[in-house]
C-alpha cells in the first residue's frame, strides 16, 4: 500500500510540473504566432474636419490591408502588434506626400492621419525652336529637399505629377545636353505651364600624364564619345561635350597601356586627369661580349622606365640559369665555346637578345713567326714536335758561340 501511495504522489507531482510548464509557455506561443489589434484610423484635414470616402491602406513588412473611411472619417483596420505600419490615404481632393508611420503596440487603439488639399502640376517642355523635348526629367522637391514627385516628359514633351500636397515647391527640369531649368511653385491650385529648354555644350579638358615618370604625355589620342583630339606638348587635349552629361574618356598612345575614365560634366568647363603607364618591357645588357668558357658574365636588366628589374629570369639558349637581384643584375655562366643567346623574361614580357661568345681558355691556336738578328733572318723553331722554347734558346746560344769563335 505504501508503494502504491508513493507512486500516486510521484505521478501527481509530475502532472503538476507539466501543467506549470505548459501554463508558462502558453503566452510565448501566442506571441510568436503574431497577435493583432484593431486600430481606429481617423482621417481629417489640417482644420480637423473629417474626410469621408478616403481609401486607407495600412502596410507593414509582411502584409497589408485597406478600407474606406465612413462619414465620420473613421475606419477600423486589424494590424499586427509590435510592427511599424505605414498608413497612406487616397482621395480625389486630399492627399499626403508621404505615408503616416506608427509602431503599433498592445495599447495602440487609434491613430489620426492628417491630409492636405491635393494639387497637380502639368508641364510641357519645348526647345528654342518650339519642338517638344522628350525624356526631360522633372523633379518636384519640398523645402527639405525631399522628392515628392518625379517623372519624364513623353513624346509630346508633357509631364503631369500625381496628386501632391498644396504648398511651396522647387521644380527642376534636367536632360543631357540642355541647361537645367528651375522654377518655384507656391500654390493651392493645379498648375499648367510651358517650359523652354536650351541646348548647350561645355569644354572638357583632358590632361594626360605618366605618374611614374612624372611627365606630361604629348601626342596621345583622346576620344570622348564621337570626338577625337590629340594632346599637345603640355599633355592636354580639349573637346566640347554636352552639358549635364556623363563623358567616357578613352586615351591611347603607342608604347603605353590604354586608359579609360568617366567624367561627370555639369554646366561649366571641367578638367580631368588621365594616367598612362608605359607598356611592360625589359632591356638586357651584358658586361662582356666574349667570355672564357667556365667563367660568367654579369648582365643588367632594366624595365620600361630604365629602373633595375628585380626577380627577372635570365635565359641562356632558352633555359633559365639565373634570377636578377634587387639591382637588376645576375651572373650568367658560359659553359661552351661559340655563340650563346641570352635573354630576360618576366611573365609574358621578354627582353632583347644579347649574344655572348664563349672562348677556350688555351688560346686560339699555335703562334708562328721569325726571329731576327743583326746578321739576317733565321728560321723559326716553333713547329717541330718536341722542340720547345727552351731547345730553341739553346740552339740560338750555340750559334752565337760558334759565330764568335769563327771571328777569332
């Protein structure tokens, strides 16, 4: 009986613990599922008058809902708790330039969205000849430089804004090749106007320099769109480009890598600098033209700027034999007689070819000649086998002795 009672007690305890855990976790499950709350939205004018028949759109990260206001300017919407909701209003006579935003909490039960009289601006843009100008960008900005409406003129040169709040605005008209037009609108009614656009160019000066050499580059070809110019002795070229444009500058010159640059040109002249660098090259020089076989010659390798070229591979008859040091120098061994071809290589860049002749250390062959005395010429003794220099000297001394005795 005691055992059964103990088991019942354990079971009861487990049941209570499980119930407590479930009860404690229930609110968290409900929150993770996403609670909603009903918010009363009131739409009214700046004077506090209710606006009926206004379509209210409530939007948040994961959804949206919409409804129309009743005669009292109110509407009920269900939105998630803890999210930021944007409330926008659509009405024939009233509007907002930007949605009303509110983070909805558990205690948020109402919001008031204020609207203003709606107006529209219509513009027709023509050039100086009276022709319609298409694709003119029209931007309407408020006093805080916020863009409240924007678009482009159509084929008739016309653009009409959406509804915007009545008030004061700056309207800008921009197009590549035309001067910017700006006008101020301060009105509570719709506006329709004609705008004249004027074509214009600006001078783009391109200075071409080699930063590594620290010098201007003359004779370079500068291309900007469909126009071409050449740099003068100061490295400058000038071209005319449309105002308010993005110019692509391309520069080429023999012996240099091509370069491109982008330049934003406004309504005044502008100068840009483009850097050109010499194409990679290697130049090799040898300290000796003839080298005794088994000895080495020192070679020097320089780059396109006549600076020492370090870590360059030196080739002898196509095979790597040495690498240049920090001074661009290396010792190249000569292992056989005859002409040897020496080059330097770094990546795909190869130097000029230098020929080094390997010669034998024993000389070029046996020298022949004659020996002169006061009495005349005697044959040479250099060619007989086994008859060396010492034997020749002995023979000469003997002849001299015999000649002296004969005179006695």
